[in-house]
C-alpha cells in the first residue's frame, strides 16, 4: 500500500506563492483561508544570517493526532496513500483536530467543517501531481510513494539531507524539507 | 538569537496562537466536573443507605445535577461549528477519542441521575405527580437496586470528572495540557465544588459539617495535584516548561494565582478549616469562593493551554 510524502527543496523555493494560488484555485479554498502557505524563517546574527523559505501544509503524519482525537471518525486515514482526509458530512465542528495539530494546518470551512490539504488526492488518483507540485516554477517539490524504494521521492531522500518540522511532537510528519 | 518567523497564512483560529475555544468549553468543563462531584456524593449516600436520613446529597443534588448537566451540554452544543451534524457523535464510537468517550458517558449519566433523583424526589415533585411517587416508592422498596444506582453513580461520576481533564490532556499539541494529571485535578476540583454546593444548601448542621470536611480534603488534594502538575511540566520538555511559565511570570500569572490558587483553594481551605475546628461559624463565603475558583480554573487552563505551543525555529536550532 502506498504511503505518499513530499520533499521540498529549500534551496530552490523562492516563496513565490504559486503553490498557494494553485491550491486555492484547484480546491476552491474559501477567501481568507489557506490549505498551504509560505513560512520565512531567519536565524543568526548580522551579518551571518541564514534564511529558509518553506511551503508548508498538512504533514499527513504517520501518527496523526487529529485522527486519534476525532469523536466521529470524520478525520480519517484514506487509502491509497495513507493520506489524512476529512469527511465534511461526518464532522461536527468540535475543533479538537485544530487543537491537536502541532502544525496548525487546519481551519474551519465557512460551512462549519474542518478543512485541510488533501495532497490533491483527486488529482493523484487520476495520475496527476498535486496542484502545488505541478505549478512550482522552481520545481522544488518531489511527491510520491515513500514506501517504494524506486520512487523519485525515495531516491531524493536517499541522496539529500533534510529535516521535518517539530519532530519532538512525535507525529511522524511525511513532509521533508531538504537542506 | 531568537529567529524571526513570518508566515503568509492568517487563520484567526490558530494565528498567532490557538483560539478555537471560547467561554463555552470552560463552562461545559466546569459544569461537567461539578455534576461529576455531585454524582459521587449522591452515589456514596445511596450505596451506604444514608439516603433514608434524607440528606441534601440524596434529595437535592441529583435534580440540580440534571439541570446543570443539561446547561453544560447546551454550552458544548453552542461551541460546535457544524451543529446540524451533532447526531454523528452517536453513530459511532471512537476508542482513541476522549470526546467520543465523553459523549457516550453523558448518555449513560442521564438515566443514573434520574434514578438517583427518584430515590428521594423533592416533596413537591412527588405531590404533583402520582407516577413520580409510585416510581419512588417502588425504588425505595428495593434496597439492592438503590445500592446499584449508587454504585453506578459513583463510577460514572468518576469517569465524567476525569474525562473533563483527559479531554484536554489528550491534545498533545498544546504542551501545557500534556499531562495525565489534568484528569485527577479536574475530578478533585469537581468533587470540591460539589461538596461546597452541598455545604451551601444543606439544612442539617451535621451534613454541613461533614461536607465542609470533605471539601477541605478535596481542596488539599487539588492543591497537591496542582503542585505535581507544575513540577511535572517544569521538569518536562522545553515546550512544557514554557507552558508552565505562563503561570510563573507569564500572561496568566495573575488569574492563576489570584482566582485559582488563592480564591479557589487557599482562602476557602483556611476559612473552612477554622469552621470545622469550631473557631469560627460556618459561612457561605468559603463555598462560594470554591465555586468561583472551580470556574476560574477551567477558564485559565483552557485559555492558557491554547496559548502554549511547540515553538517554531526547529530549523534554526540545527547546527
């Protein structure tokens, strides 16, 4: 069974926000909300500053706390791909999933249910890449099956160093930021 | 040096920190804990056969509990964003979700509260309804059934009280809530507020006295658990220690120390200790302070927990 993940090359990402616009368009994300976003992090002291630009979204964790705490099963792990999804008609809007996510990746849709990135599973199941991946002008995304040793993402992760966000939270995030 | 962090997202519920729960959840947790304490007190009275003495714990608390629990569930319902799908809570049971456990516990609590109420219904209710009187007489004639209702009331009351704390502590993304002690803390607080209420409304001096003693025990326990909770957080991860510091110089220092510790625990403990030692008379001041402190505790923990978070800057800390 596939286990989708994403590697994002922070040396290539320029923070152009094409991924954000593509996601909003593809998934009709309501105005004022976002399923993905850009984070700019600057560290160090002048003049030895370092900066990382990251395209962030739901990490589709291996141990998703949002799924564990959901009282109705609306948040669930879908196959193929082990992708975390929400069934709007089963969500009561209790917001426990928002409180349980260390990445603050969820929002409440104006219709009342919890919403988030789906890895564009509707596109992926049709043989396409997620919208954010397909539009990136610097090609900084690599998307694919982490359990397939011959997939592009597995080969990338075997050859490059990277890090996940908040590993101490213990959720097993599946988005890796290449250093 | 602290890294700078900018983000293009602006989600009012999570940026710059979590703000998903407002007054409804603290009120629900307070009322739930309070009713849990009432169920334990009533259950003990029924299980030991003391209800025949018609104490306040048997005659008044179950009815008040029914009203308070219904108000709490109304507050919980008001908090939901997708209200017309609330029935979905009862189409499934999710064992990993404390909220799912809570939803089913609440369903089981109602019939037990009604059963407890029927053992010693208020005289007015029995006078107005012949069926209430018949049901009450039928129940009173079956001592083993009354004891079973009492035992169920104790068990479900404990489950309800602990659940109100576990609901928060299961959300590990908020470091301040990452402690298994929140369940026992909220249970002790629920027991304390229930005893305080019984102390407030009991007519018999003996019952008032015993409720004050019980409240002192629950308050002492609450203070001990609160101290252990703080020690545990300070000795935990950096994020948990930062969460504890919200009460130790941080944004929630004043409400925590003034309303939760002093008003809610220390002052009533001193006043009631003097009262049970017959140094001063029993006054309604101490129980009212306990109830105020119980409500303040839920507000402070819900709001402070939402303000605690795993700090960004993981990348910056790498060599």
